[in-house]
C-alpha cells in the first residue's frame, strides 16, 4: 500500500475507526497523489519557463484553442480550457457546500465535508461503490429502483443487491426496511433515493423519523452503516407533509457508526442534464476537518484514477449562473411547470373509470409516477400497443408502467392516461 494511502487511513482511524472499516479494499488503498507529477507541476507554477503542464499553451501563456469556440463561449479562457482539479473547482465546491446548508436548515452548524465534484450522479454512485463496496458486500435498496444501481453495485463492483418492498398499505414500508437491515450481518451498505425513481415517492415527515430510527438501531447493535443518499431529484416536492430536506440532515449526525454520503447536483435541480456535474459530500457524528479532508482526498484520488477530472466548462457555466439575477426566478418557473403537470395527472387519475385496469402507486414528488396493472394485463404487451397504435412511449418494470410526467406537456397528460386506458381495453378484447 502506498505511504500516502497509509497516512490517510491512519488519519481516518485516529478520528473514527468505524469509517475506516466501512471503506472497501479499493477505498483503503486509494489516495490523491500529492507527490510525483502533481507536486512537481505545482512547484513549477508561476515560473518563467514551465515545461510540466500536460496542456498546449500559446506563446503568450494562454490556453491553446480553436478560434471557433470564441464565438460560442462567453467566459474567460482560464475558466474553460485548462484541466479542472480532480477535486473540482474550489469556488463551485464552496458554493455547493453553502447551498447544502441553505437548502437543509435542519443541518444547523453540523460539520460536513467540502463536496467533491463528480461527472453527474451516476459517476457519484460509481465512485461511492469504488470506495465502500467490496465483492460480496450486501447493498440494500428498495425493490423499485433505477436499473443503473444493478449495473454499478453488482456488475461493476460485484456487490450483492438485496431489496425490500418499498410500499406497504400505501406508505413507506418501514417494517420491511427494518427487517432487511436486521438480516444483514456486519457492515451495511444502504442506498436511499428520494424522490424515488421510478415511483416519484418521498417519505412523509413522520416516515422519515421511523426510517432514521431503524438505521440508528443498527448502529446501536454495533453495526457500521454507510448510507448512500441519491438526491438526484432533490427539491421537487409537490405535497404538504412530505419531507422537503434531504435525509442526509438526519443521518450525518446520527452516530459515529453511520457515515452519510450525499450524492446530489444540478442535473435535475437546475435542469442541466448534459453538463454532467454532481457532488459527493460526507457527514458523520463528531466528524472533524481532518477526517473529512482524508475522505475528500480519497474521493478525489478515485476521480483522478477514473476520469481525471470533470468538465471545466460545465463547472464554470454553473458557477456563473448561480450568481445571475434570473437564476432563482427561472428555477421557480420550471418548478411550477412540473408542479402543474403533477397536479394535472393527479386530477386525471381521480376518474374512477381508470380503476378498471390500473391503480397508481403512491407518488408526491420528482419526475415520475407508476401505475400498477390489474391481472391479467401484461405491461410489456400494453407498452407495445401504446407504441404501435397510440404513438405513446412508456417504461415498464415487471407489471408496472412508469410515466415521466416531467416530459409530457400538461395539455397532453389527459391523452396519455386515456391512451393507456384504451390500450388496456384493446388487450382485454384481444385476449
């Protein structure tokens, strides 16, 4: 093991040995290299001759680039063309940390790490797996989940996904969640995704307390827990009584045996899917600056060894937008558009005639909702009828149909639901 990794591990162990135990073997071995090329390049910065940089530089010291881009990009050259740090742009990281506190007032003054920039949340989940999942480790997720979780946790990192039924009697299945956690021996890797993809469900305030208590009971039994929190759809809550902060606020000061890993970013929050910028932030009870700095170094090392760094242009554009006079107003308008579509689909589904063929699973937030087909209807057959006869595309999971109301104009939502109803009728008549 490299001495730099050993030093980081010793720092973590001296503050909280539980966190070190949660790291995978890759996580224990990774480090951000502060010797070698990076160190020598940093020492040469500002010298009259600098032959260390792996970039092409003009004679005047500016970044070499094609002039065509000057017509497209209204940013300083230094904010576009050079490599961004593997940690991410410092000013953007600091801004995002401040925004986590602002969006989650329950955090108060609880210490958290400075976020590390990832290439979107998918990359954030992958880096989290790199750091915390060894081959054979159990990863607990709801039974209704985004398929990328399987690709990452199981296919890429050889973990074992164990699911619990997300709903029971129209509410979050706290009992099933608790029983699944109880069944795991030793270290627990847990992923929570609210608003949930595919269901569009966020727990109620009362349910969050029960979920947190279930996790606390595991730490009280001596188990260490790494809670990976996928906050991709954070902020998109449309009903009263729903928990509007991240569950990270409840977990990052819960126990020294519970490490909270917050994955979030502007992809859905700020409507920039193609920018591919996300963040990883850590919290744990009695966490110190030294502990968080060690985790940040390991995370940045994993990023460097994986993709080197995240798009500098995307980070610079975001940072500039956050200080625009229009930012808050634009964001509010986009939220209202999504909210109006949500309210429309609620209204349309209230028509009792649709109960003949399907019912809606609980939903209150995010981009999606799911309908469950009644027997003997087959979701895949309905999907094909919708494509072929009604020019309508949906996603199926087993016998569920997921609808992304985020992508459907409000004016077409009645037609969407009616088309599904008609397709169900067609299937019934054909069979």
